[in-house]
């Protein structure tokens, strides 16, 4: 038998849009690893009637109800009382938990003055498994009533996830009848519909593992997911699918399970002992920022220049003033000079140069918004991609950086750069 | 009459915990501004039966059903077909939308080869209001059937929010029975509990407008919200509250309704006709990236250097090698030299220098992770803040850039920089 869980998140702040429901995301991720299905998330406010109706609906479609939020000391924290009412379980004062709360105040808040409402948190369902809160005062609980398992967790994300991992997962292991594993295939240079077009038959036919495309951060990805008795068997089931997808899509796949192009490129630079320097105009530091988001980047990334105005292109990356005067700052030659200039100046193996119009307005030259030249310079010379990236500033900048990273990836792995060699 | 909306987000990736449901958050925020109540969010997978059951439940408890996701070209995009089935409205091929899709491909993707599945997106409910997608190909729609209003939006957050704001909000105005207006007060340099402490009495007493603190992107903000018959009346109600908050909090308020420190700083630079250049070590381009996220930055931001490794600090910002040898790269003097070096080299009015340990590991010097020096250089000299920013890499980098921006803001408005003058 396969178990189904539903997550009910309680909190008016979620319905007002003040915060995103990251608790449901984090718990779902963990449940998926346990092989427990999640078919619904429900968000409801701090309102007993609506929470009751949500619980009554969930009782009929899930084996396990997991609530987040509403366990705290204030008067709008109503989850326990409400659940107790509609699941049919009394609340009782847990002296041990009151002691733990006192202890928490003394150790973490260095205080022994505790307002009475704090002890409301020690009121928990009778005969439940108490889930201890290591990051706060509100304990959670788990119990079974009339065939429905209920787990209540606090709302603050850190408390919720820590309690889930440390206390709820051991409790839930009794329901984990299968291992679910998945791999994410990351693609650059082919859109979702083209990918689907090439793989449609396979996607339709596969049942276990499944193969599904999804778009994230402007990229197309494929998720392969298998369910089996053991993790090893799940992996075994996925292998032929991964191989087939690789054979069909080829070198537009930049990684399996490495989340970003920049991580992939950093890994390759490290493996091959190469260094990188960047010169960015329209991306304005975005590429360097993305690379240095990753800890350990300093081993291979030397630094770079943000050559936002034209004189800085000359000052920091030795682009000849004359070239800019003659051809404007947005041309393949300037991109190539920027890449070579920063590579030479910083003594790197790879140099990147990006120049273009991120919009929303064009520059004096009247060049098209979205026109970007991305260049890579290495020992073999300078190579430039001419790009037309639409009209959205954020998207243009992200895509320009992606293309530059893709060229470096291709350069480092001996693939066709898909760029024009430029002599300057 | 007050209208109630329910948001149904469709996507297995949400139930697997791959992404958080930011669409529901963003839409809820906008609905709250319109005075439309949201009592439930539901998340359901790409499964027609379960989506049908979710819609049937929502029909009975909401006047407006807003779906996100499942409008794309792939075979698991089933929202339109399923909703059409359970709401009782046929789908029809919209030739105009097919044309718009062709046009989008030609303009943004420079492609006229379009796979057939793409045109599935032009299949929309009969006689619906089409909501045009400015950031992608999948159009949305809005229609009324048997007293229930349905709005379907695409899932990718950028497309969803843009369509909601530009197309769905005008459609929804018919249900907005009061004008709700709000202002956001942005604070840097005072935490949420300190802010709350100073304003507690006021927050408790106020009913219309309300005053509520919230944390976002590591910053504390205050939202003032008023409800009235007209927008003008709502604004009038808020004025004395805004004045009072400004009087209590003083110069830690960096803006009202300008969302970020970088936008605030760019505005000030523009107003005062001053230019800026940056030199970043541990932030690795993040500051430049944030500044150039804003269109029009080129008028005041000249460019900068990402001086990630020590030799680059010397090469691009003229930090004396000897200084680094003697005092390491993470010290107030190096930050000051970087700020002055880049200012002088690029001929800017303001220079920024940031050096520190973003972690998770320290450098060879063994300096504490989270130790950062942020410097500003202007005609009056060099000024440095010494910062201890905790242990989280992303947080350290964001906070370091924030402090640098706050110093420039203070410099430009004649406030105390809250920094030490450094002579190098």
C-alpha cells in the first residue's frame, strides 16, 4: 500500500501574500524521498471554521494530515484546538513539555519570567507522540485517530523543517513502503517544446520511471523519477532512461543534478585546473555575481571588470577607443577585445566579454534592444556569439550570462563553441 | 458585498517540493490590495481527476477561482481542458492568439519553425476574455460561468505576475468594493524587534489605517494600509501615520515605496548629478549587478572591478601589494584603497570598496567568517564600516552590499555615514 499525505498550512500571513509557503515545499521534498505521495497542499487562515472544513476534506483524501503553523502562544494560534475538535481527540496539559519550555527560556532567552500564554503550548492531544522543538518553544505532535495520522508542526520555517527532519521523519518511516529517487537533467540551448517534441513518445510510454519536462529560471529541465523497494533498484530503473535522453538530446545537456550552468562551469574549471576572468557591460556584474555565489569560486575565478560606460571598457580591458568610435560599443569586435583584454590583464586561461543592449531603451547608436555579443577568449583565440534576446531586461541579462557560461563549458569540454571566430 | 477568491496552483513540481508556490503569494498580495478576500490556496498536481475535485470544492466556497500553471504546450499541461470540463465551458481555437504566438516566436526567438504542440496554447474557452502573455507564449483567460468567475494564469512566476498585474487586475476591479491603498516604509539599520518596540503602542491602537511590520530580504519594512471609499481618502488617512513613523524612526528610513536601497541610491545620484564606481571582493559583483538591474543605471554608474583574488586588487584598483602582505586583504585599509582606487581610476564622484570573508571557510589569514569592511570614498576622504555579518554566505554578501549602499545614501544626503574615517 502506498500512503498519501496532505499538507495543511495555517496562517493568515500566507493568504495575505506576506510570505510564500516554503514549509509545504520543504516537507514535500522530504515526503517525496520517503515515497509518500502528496496530492494536495491547502493553505487556510487562522480561522477555526475554515480550518475545520479543510481538515474534513483532507480526512477523506489522505492517510496522513500534516499541519504547519498555529501552534504558538498567541490567541490566533488555533491549530491544536481545532484539529482536536474535528479529529475527535482531547487535549491535555503535558507537564514534561511545560518543563521543556521553561528550560528553553532559561537556556536560550536567559529568562525565567514567562507569560502564562506561553504554557498554552504545552496543551497537546492526549496520548500523542510529542515532537520536541529544538529551535523554538512550540512542541509539535503526532497521533493516529480512526485510521488518520495527524502530524502538527510549527510554522516558522526553521522550526518546521528541523522538527520535520528530526522528529516527524522517524515517525513516518513506518509508512515509507518504497524509495523514490529522481534525477534532474539540465538543458541549455533547446526550448521546452523542442525537447518535448523529441521525447514525446518516450514521455508518454514511461510509467516507472517517469520522465517530465519543467521550466525553471528560464531553462528547460527534465525530471526522471523512479519508485522501487530500494534506492539501488530505483537508480537501476533510471539508468537506461538517462542514457536514452542523453543520446537523443546530445550536448545541449549541460549537467545531470548540477543545478546551474555556473556550478557546472566552476566544476569543469577546477577539474581542468583553468582560471577565468570576466568583463561585463550589459550584464553589469551578474556573471561574476553568479560565479561567486558558489563557495570555493576563488580557486578558479580571478576577478573581472564591470565596464558599464565606454571609457571603462578602454581603461579596464584595453578596448581601443578607436574601435568603439568606429563600430560602437555593441559589436562582436568589442566583445572579443573585452574578453581578450581581461584575460591578458588578469593572466587567466579563459576570458569572457559581454556587451549588448539590456534595454528597455537602446543606446545612442540605436541598436536593437536584446542584441548582445558574448565572447570567450582562450589560447585558441576569440569566439563570439551574436544573440537576440528579446525585450525584457532581466531576461536579456540572464540569458547573456547563460550563453557566456555555455561557451566556456563547451570550450572546456572540447565541444563546438557554437560561436564565430573573430580576429581583432 | 465582499468577494472571495481561491487560488488553485497546478503543478506536480509544487507537490514534489521542487519550488515554493510564489505565484499564490504574489497574487494574494495583489488581491489583498483590491480588497478581495482569499480564504484558501490549493495546490494540486498535473492530474485531471484531482484538479477536477479541487475545482468542485472551490466552486462552493469562492466567487472567483484563479488558477496558475498548466497552460503550456506540453502534454501534462491540462488546466484548460480540465477546467472547461468541470466548469462547463467548451474550448475553441483562437486564431488571433495563434497569430500572437507566431509573432512572439518571430520577434523574441527569431524563429518561424514552431512545433505543433505550441499551438495547443491557442485553445481557450469560448467567449472568454483573453489575457495576453507579454513574457511568454501561453495566453491566459478570464470568464464567468454560472456565477463563478474563472481566471487562468500561466505558472512561470514572471509570466504569472505580469499577466495578473496587467490583465487580471483590470478585470477584477469590478469586484473591488473599496479602495485599499498602502505604503511601504523601508528601513535599514534597525531590526524588526527594535522597530516593533518603538511603535508597539501605535500598531496596537491603529485600525484604519493599519501599521504592520514585516521582514523581507533581510530587511525590516512597515506597511501602512488604509481602506476608504476613494483612493484619495485612503491616502489622507495614511498621511499622519507616515509622518509619525518618520518622526519616531528618523534616518534609518531609507525610502517610502522605493523597493530597494540600490534604487534609492541611484535616484539620489541622479538627482545630485554624481557618479559611482565599485570595487568588490567578497561580494564578487553583487553590488554592481544590483545597481545595473535597474534600467537607466548607466547615467550614474560608470562601472567597477571584481577584485576577487589579491593580485587583481592591485592590478585593477591599485591597492599596494605591500599593504596586502602586511595587513592581509581583509582589513579597513584595503577596503579604503579599493574604494579610492576605483574612484580615481574611473573618475567617479563616489567609489565603493568591499572586502571580507563570505565563507563558509575562512582565508589563509584565518579571519572570522562574516567579517567585512565596506568603504566609501568621496571628495572628503575614505570611510569604512567594520561589519560582523554572521555565517551564511548569501546573507553576508547581501548585507555587505546593503551597508555599502547605505553609506552612499548617507553621504549623498548629508547624514552621518556611521563609519570610521580611514587615512591610507
